[in-house]
C-alpha cells in the first residue's frame, strides 16, 4: 500500500490542513491587533503573532521527523530488520506485560551495545511503546531520526 493511502498519513494531512487554517485565523487576528491604534493592542498583536510562528516550527519539525521515521522503516524493511514483537499475547492480540518487558530488555541491551546505531534506537522506541512508555518511545524515535540523518 502506498504511503499516501495509509490512514495515518491521511490523518496527518488532515490535521496539518486544520492546523494551517487555525494558524491563518490566529495570524489574521494578530495582524488586525497590530493595525489597531492602541499601544496595548499592538503589544497583544505582537504576542499573538508568536503563536503561529511556534505552530509552524512544530509542524515542520513533526513532518520532518515523520518522513525520517518512514525512511528508516523502509530501509529496515528492505534489510529484514523491522522490530519483531514475538512473545506471548493476550486475548486481544497484544503482547503480555512479561513479553513486552522482555522485548524492552533486548532492545535496551542493543542500545547499550551500539549507542550510535539508529536501528537500535528505532527498536528501543517500539519496545518502549510495547511497555506503554509513550513519551520515552517518542524520545527514542527522535534520537534514532537524528542519528539516521547524521549518517547521511
């Protein structure tokens, strides 16, 4: 299936469009405040204008990371190195807590052995996800993306 037909990609595009509309509305309000004669209104306009700048920076950063993660996954898939979640599963098909913890320990050891390996950090990110540590998973995935981009 093409990347552009995946539900997650379509959701990201829809969210981006909505955020762009919101940024446009907020920027419009900021410019209207900047054109108002009062000093306080101009100050508020300048402060409100910071919000769209932050939103655009965040959006560009998230898309850049997402594209890098997709490139990493594609490379690992071609090399047969995507994370495998073998282990005992519950009635819903999810890894049991013990299996997820085992997966995490293996991935953590991989990072300890090769701390500059983007693939090891990629695996650790999915292991964090398995043990329900979403914030740590995002940090590990961002670090993997940084290492991947540095590799060239």
